């Protein structure tokens, strides 16, 4: 049942009636029933014989001797107890036993007036009760001071608003637990999810829920909708002191979770900005930005990370992102993909060694297993500087995940042709890309990252992932093509450029690709050509294995269609005319080939046919082109100028 929350002021610093009852110890029998009034604050004790008016006895325990006549008169006792209730007394303490009729008379009036009654033995005069309460108030004040000192320590500015420390303090202060439910996190574990919705939307500021023996208090945090919700849980009741603790910590929690950019949209923009810096190889700036904005600082400081891409229906993306943040907290940067509105990108701290369990991967795998609408691709362990490469790996793994029973796939290193080539391939790649050293030194890294992203995800995708303008990405690609003498309208040229860049990236990852060694590597193999590299036996094995699914009996014609499509640079209508079939048949064949080859092909078709991204597409066809050449060099998919240059 949902109830309104009363915010306590100074009364929260007083001991409660239940604590007073426990402190009175042997003077009070242990079977007292406070009827739910145990959390009432108690400021002191006064004798019932003293006159009082108004709120003179507010929060005071009124002590009556058992021989007072009004205790035995039903009418008089009812009037007295009603007066105690109106004056706000903490309760009535009867200092001694009453005969059965008087006891029944007092309890009837107490129930009618909602005033708690305590029965003590005759050895407890009101002065003794007042002294016990005074000692308890002193102990409570001392404990409160120590607790507030701990709060000030938890809220120190040099802690950068660590909400976890503040929540630990609040949990100890209320004698229960405290957590923050993010604006998009699943609220199914909290009773009355409609109440969570009201808090997030600003229709309520706070509320309480009783769930069996547990009391739950919920508070909307911050000025922006949807609000995060503070969930505070403790057993049985919620005394004013616990409410006061929440009141004291709320401003610090709001400061800890408040973002310099306003609202959820600002937070999403900040997360995308950090992703774009990482995609551009600007790791130092990404770390500084994440630290300043309090975004996933654990992940940003990790020695190695994995990139995970979670695919879900577009309408569930906010929920999926919230679930990922809830699972990973500071160990992962969770970003709604700026390119695909059905994807969530997660950059999470990886396990220390490849053999170690990866808690982030385990948590995300469990999340996918729980929802059949989700699937996920995961990269290998990589440094933050290689985020763009890891993202490409996760994209490829996501295509594989479609056909996996668990809907989760990790990138397989053996599927990468660049890893199968002999060591001399690095000398060829260095020589092939050597003209790029004429790029401006200060912008070379930025341009090469744009080219990598452009080859992999097209101009629009690269612009969104890197935070650059489309025209900037297009200019970087055009400048690169000019220096290398390539025509990036052609699939073969793009595939060879991508292969050379992957070879260099692998060398950098393995620690063998420093620029100062490039000249020494290229010298002894100056006449090495790509044609010879692709004749390596491992390349033939890779190509046969890669293309084999196209040749099964149930997929007759797929290889013919894919080959014709690759020869015509992914132009579907030209392929249809060449094969004399309908272009929708070509699309159907490409969809089937995409499934069995586990590479994205239809995305390339979409980008080519939609216009000005035609010079680039997703890199799924690159491996197709290379495999077709290795398997059938006579096809002419790769020009002699690429093979022999």
C-alpha cells in the first residue's frame, strides 16, 4: 500500500519510543505492545499530575501513578487520553499495575485516541524515566554527531561525488539498505512499479511502500526528468531519525549524480562524446572527459577493455541500456549507438588475462540469455587506443551471434585473413601505405582513424562515430585515395586498403609496428607483392573455409550471385541485369549469404543505393572479395595494379 512520506525535522534526532522501552529494561515487562507506535520520537518525561496546555507535552512521555483516580473512570480517562493525543504526547507510562477493569478502561481510551500506553513496575518514578530518556538522548546525539561526521567525510569534494560511499553511509544510518535506480533501469524488483513511474515522471516527490515485514521509501532525485529514484529499505518501520538521515544525504546524492550537462539527453551526449574520442584514438582526451563528467572512470582506467554491441528492437533500446548500466555500473561505458537505433555499445573493463573470468562479459551474457529479443557481439581484449578496431570486431561477432543458440558470439581471431598472412606481409603493408606519410604529421592519426571508420561503416557511420562532419570524412577518404592511387568506388580497392591497415594495426597491437622500424622492415622485402602473399597455403585454407557455406546443396546459386555482386562493386541492379534475374532475388540471395557467411552485406547495398555514401560501405564485403580472389584468381576481382604494385 502506498502512503505519503512525512519528512521529519529536528524530531529525527530524538530517540524513539521503542528505544526508550528497551532502555528502561527491567522496569518494563517485555510483552509491551506499542501497536505500531515504536518510531514515535521521545524528548523527555513529565508527571501526569502537572497541569499542561497546548503543545507543552509534545514528544514527552507522560508518567502516571497507578492510584490516580482518572485511570479508573472511563469518561475521565478517555478525555485525558484524547488531550494527550491533541497535545502530541509521545505516550503514557503507567508506573505500576492496574486492576483488570482499570486496565481495560485505559486501553479502550488509548485505542480510541491512538496513544501508546506502557505499563511499568512501581520502582520507576517519572524522574527515573526522565533520566533514562536524557541519557538516551545524549547517546543518540553522540551517535548522530559521529554519523554526520562520517557523512561529511563521505561527501568530501576530493571524492568527486562518489554516490557509492554516500549510499553506504545511508545504509548504515537507517539500519537497512540504499540504492539508486537509474532513470531507465528495470524496476521489476521494487513493488508497485507504477509508483516508480510516477516518481521518474515528476508526478510524486516521495512515497513509501510496505512489503511484508519490510518498509521501503522512494525518493525522486534531481531536477531533470526522468528522475533517478533513491530506494531505501529497512525492516518493520521507518522512524523519524531514518527519514532525517535521508533528508540530510539527499542534497549530496543529487550533487553526486547531477551531470554538468542538463538532463538525460545531456548525459547521453556526453557518453557519445567519450565514445567518439575513443573511436578517433584520442584516449587521453576521452579519459579526461570521462573523469570530468564522472562517466565510467573504472573502464577508462582499465589496462584493457572489450567492446560489446547489444542488438535489440529499437523500442527496447532505452531499457536495454539501463539494464547494462545497472549490471556494469562504473566498470562499463554504455552508449546508445549513434548509427543504429537498435544497438547499445558497451566498452567494459576486461579480465586481467585471457584465461580469467570476465565479470562484465558474464553479466551481459546473462542479460541476453534472459531476453530472447537480445543478441550480442563481443570483441577480443584490446587497449583503449584500439577501440575502433575492437568495435569492428564486435560488429562482425554480432553477425555471427544471429545463428548461435545463446545469441552471443565473441570475435574469432582465426577468421581474420590479416592474421594468417606470413610475417613479411607487414613489409608489404608498410610499403603500400608509405605515401600516407605525406599527410600532415599533426593530423595524420585523425585522418587514418577517419579512413578506418569510413571503410568499415561508411561516411555517415564514420561521421557519427567520430563526431566529425560527413564532408570531413569524405575529404579524408578522398585525400587518402589520391595519395595511394586508389579508386574507393571499387570494392577491390577498399578491400586491399582495409587489409593493409589491419596488418599495421595488428603489428601495433602485438608491439612490432613502431614507425621507427618501418623502414628497416620494408628494405629486405622491397619487391614483395600482394599476389605472392595471397598464395600462402593458409590463405587458400581460409578462403575455402569461408566460402564453403555458399556451396551447400540448399543454397544453389548463392555463390554465383555473390560473385557477380562483388564483381559489380555491390551494385544490386547491375548484378540483376548481368544474371537476368529480378533485383529482389539478388537481395534475397544476399540476405541468405549474409547469414551463412556471417558478414554484413545488405547494409552495404543500402548505403550504395541511397546515394552519396557509394564510395564506402560496411566492411562485410571486403573478406568476400579477398576470399573470392584467393579461391579463383582468374575472376579479376582484384586489379593487377593492386596485386603487383
